[in-house]
């Protein structure tokens, strides 16, 4: 799969990059929003799988990947507004919005702000577990989960983190920690799929069940076996199958 569109926009003083595949014959569009410290490149294995079922649009959030570091704190609400505007400019229409880790917060907030943008929502390893909302605890959970990743997955994370710089990561961490996803998900009234890895300590099944209970729309929870926090990278075919089937 190759990106046929690569555009960078300045929205609200923030630089955001949008990558898109060929639309193809299937009318479905998937919007992919990455997590903290990584970039759209991390979605490539999943994007390859999803491109067989529709158009794939991936974003590089402000300060991540190749986008310019805004050198200031960007709230989840602003990330959501900027992302909505950017994908609208490339003709996303009503899409399946897929977020990973911190990207789940951006997706939830974007759809809460404008429910018309999403036909479905997919939350991969949503954070932050309300029962463990502390910086040291979360850092420990991330570390344990990272240690369970495959070498290619871990290397892709490191490459993306170093490529985007550390400033945005450290500014985003407390913002991610404080975002009340369990409250904002109450505004999501479209079918919602929540997925975690069997070995992902940052997003245990009990936390996904809590989010599913809070969501007023139809929900489904799945656990990917033998996978940790980055199941969409290590088990892309399995995760894509879950997304396509809804």
C-alpha cells in the first residue's frame, strides 16, 4: 500500500500531516489516530490490512512524527478539533475512527465534539485506566507492556519517538494522564469497539468493560491473544479483522 495523498495543514497555529490511500471501490473510510510518542508510520501494518477494505487516512498529530513541534502544550480538545478539520479537508466524510493509546482520547473527543463524523469508533488500548491514574503507575505500566513487545515493534516505537523529538512527548504526558475519557465517552452514541492486548497492563479488560458500560451506543470488547499495548503493530491482521467486522 502506498499513500497517494500527503498534505500538511496549519490549523489553529498547529501543523498536522494527513496521509491517505487510494479510495478504491469500497466506500468505507478509516481514520487512524496514533498515540503518544509515535506517529502515523506506526500504523503502517494495520493500514496495509485495512486498505483492502476501504480508504485509509492517517494523521501525524502536531509535534509528532515529521510535524513541527508547537513548543507549547496542546490539549486533547484542540488535538481533536485540528484533526477533525484536517481530515475534513481531504474529504474523509463519515468514517470509522480508530485511535490507539492517547489517540483513543483524541478520537473520543473528536466524535464527542461532532458525532456526524463517525459511523463507528474503534479504541485500541484506551488510556488512562481510571483505577491507576498516576504518573509513576502509568509509566511503570507502559514499561512493563513495552518489555513484552516484539523487537520490531519496540524499534518502531523508539524510531518514531526520536524522530518526533521528546518535547511534545513530555508536554503531552500530563495532558493524557488528566483526560477523563470515561466521562467523554458518554457522548459517543455510535457502535464502539474496544480492543486490548492480552498482555497490555495499561488497558486491562476490566477498564475496557468500564468504558463500554459508560458508552450509550452499542459496544463490543475484544482481547487479542499474545499481544501487548501495540497489538495493531504485532497482530495487524487480527486487529484489522476485528475492525472490519465491527
